[in-house]
């Protein structure tokens, strides 16, 4: 009989694991508390780079994932606007023209382009909500199941091995294995499993409807506000005629309920003023979404990908930081190989072993609801 694998969390990571497990003949069950792609996996930039993790432990994962993104878009009909891009770096000072500098036609005279960071061979973009929901649909077509529910505990066999998960309403969802893929909410699983902490780091973004006013380009900018503060906005032109822009991070507290994530006061107004200053195309375009979300971060900034030591059938895939959209496919592929075959073949997961970091003391969550 096909293995039943319970995946906690319907973000890009959980959904990619479900897709590759279903492709491998297993029966994954994704349990999502809020909505698939309701958090960072639906609100992030969706920027992908082949070689920007060069020299770090992430490099093999990123390179494999960049290839898989192209293959998935091709194989599944690209309902998520996968496109290759030119990627530039630049700087701007509020209210000052960048005299004599190189310009891009869709940007204002405040913006100086300092160089090209990536070409269509090395940088690409997906629309993250469409990617995550599209991959969930593809997994369902292969036999995966999606359930709405809040995971509050593990179910165990008498010998301590994993038997499934317990939901808030008391239901037990049985499984031969369980994967924690709850993004920054994975910290709540330290109550059930010996895991290191995953923290949430908040970011704000806007989506403008620009039509065809902005070419297939991504821009990484240093922007000095009139008060002297420097922001580092990222601006990506999507295939669906929108432009996504983000800046302004904060260490605000993660709400336990993913549906309750809200922006910091004033953050969107500040970001909107910046966007309208750097581009006449953005100045003329309506804002169609104002978003805030938390990316999952570990103590050493590398993800946790692998088996949980000492608990048979327990796995984790979380803490993908700023590269979770890029690294979702290779993480899904590696986790499916690990769970079904006992070993990841494409990627050496040793560097991402969860027990490389010290275990988080769940007593610190006393008083925090499930
Ligand atoms: C502003 C911003 C821009 C970014 N830009 C990029 C980019 O350009 N490129 C890139 O590669 N990455 C980017 N990232 C990073 C990327 O978005 C994340 O690394 C990635 O989305 C994390 O995916 P995830 O599935 O681990 O977590 P999430 O997307 O947070 O998904 C976790 C899911 O778990 C669910 N959940 C929580 N608790 C429970 C529970 N108890 N039971 C069941 N389900 C639960 C949540 O509802 C949620 O849907 C960006 C992040 C931010 C914040």
C-alpha cells in the first residue's frame, strides 16, 4: 500500500514535498491551518537565481532548484508566470537626480543603474501564489490530499515512533511519517519534537498593476530617503502585467494564527512613496495588493531539511529564509527521496541536518496558544 505521509503546512515547501512524494507513488496529505500560499509563499518576490548562493552551503540546492523550476514550468503548463529576466543593481537618493548615470527607460532620473546582476540565463521569476497553489493542484492530480486543519500535536505509536498528527478539533490524521513544514510557525513543533528554533522575520510588499509599461526586469536598489535612512527595495516585473516591490523589514512578533499577520504602521505608505519616486510607470499604476508576511529563519540562516533525530518517522523542512521560493522544488525532491528511499540522491542533506543546531527549549513557549 502507498505510504501515507502527513505534511504540516501548505506553503511552497510543504506543497513541493507533497508533489514529489505523489510523483514517487506515495499518498501525501497536506494539512493547512489558513490557506495554501496564505503566508510568505503567496506574498514573496518569487525571484530565482542560479548562482547567487555561490560559496555557501546552499549552492547545490539552489542550482538544482533553478533547473527544477524550469522543468516544472515546462511540464505543468506554467500557470504561474515563470519567466527569465534581466536583473540590475542601482542606487537612488530621494529628490535628487542621478546626473550622468546609466538609466533604464521605466525608471525616474533619480535612479542610477550600476550594473547587471543577472541575465535570463541566471535569473528568473515566478508568481509565488500561483506557483504554490498550482503545484498543490498538480500534487492532487497525482493523488495527494489537501485538508484544512490546525496541527496541535503528534500521534505516536507505543514505541514512540510517529503515527500521525492531532488536529485542534481532536481528529487524528494517521500517517507513516510526518513532515513539519510550517515556515516560521515550525517553532510551535518544538513542543512535539526535539527541534531547533525557526524564527519569523517580517517584510512588506506592494503589487502594482502596470500592464506592459515595465519590461521583464528585476531591480535591486539602494535608496536613500530624505531623512538619510537607506532602504534596499527589490522590484520585480511579473509576467501577469504586475510589478511586485518590497522593502522595510521588521522584527515584529509572529502571530500564532497565520491569518492575523498585519503590516507595521506606515510601512506601506513609505514603500509606496519610494516606488512612485523611482518610476513614472509605478507612479501611474494602481496598487492592487498591500502585503506583509514572515520568512522563516534559523540561527545559522540555513534551512532545516531532514529526519528528526531520535523520532522514527518525523521529518522537518523549514527555515528557508530569503530563498524558500527558489529552493522549494529541490527541497521537495530531496525530502521525497529521503522519505521513500532512505536517502536524498540529488543533494547531500548533511549540511541541513536539523540536529546541527541546539534544541529550542519549548518551556519558552509557555502561555503561547497552540
Ligand atoms: C517579503 C519577502 C520576500 C521574499 N522574496 C523571496 C524571493 O524573491 N525568492 C525566494 O526564493 N524567496 C523569497 N522569500 C522567502 C520565501 O517566501 C520563504 O522562504 C518561503 O515562502 C517559506 O515557505 P514555507 O512553506 O516554509 O513557509 P510558509 O509560506 O510560511 O508556509 C507555512 C504554512 O504553514 C501553515 N501553518 C502554520 N501553522 C500551522 C499549523 N499548526 N497546522 C497546519 N498548518 C500550519 C501556515 O498557514 C502556512 O501556510 C521572501 C520572503 C519574504 C517575507
